[in-house]
C-alpha cells in the first residue's frame, strides 16, 4: 500500500485518523456487547438492555466511520 508516510494536509492523514477512531468505536461496541450478559446474570436486566443498545449504536457509528474513512482517499 503506501508510498511513504502521509504529509500533513494530505487526505491520507485524515483518512488514517478517521479509520483509527472508527476502529476504537467498533472495539468499544464489541466489548459492551460481549460483557452485557454479566448484567443479565446478576438480575440487572435493565442495565444489560441499555448496554446492548449502546453497543449496537456504537457498532453502527463505527461501521459508518470506517466506510467513510475508506472513501476519503
């Protein structure tokens, strides 16, 4: 892929930063989804449902940002 490091002001820097933010948001969403059964097991279903909702929203936002970062190039 690359032809060297991206220069400041270059579209590559912005795309890389957006891709890293997207991966961070996706990672947080995955952790929330995978840890939500803990709340259901401890009879705190309301917290589990809220955590599932936030996890799904973060996955959607992260997917959108990742797709957008690939089209910026």
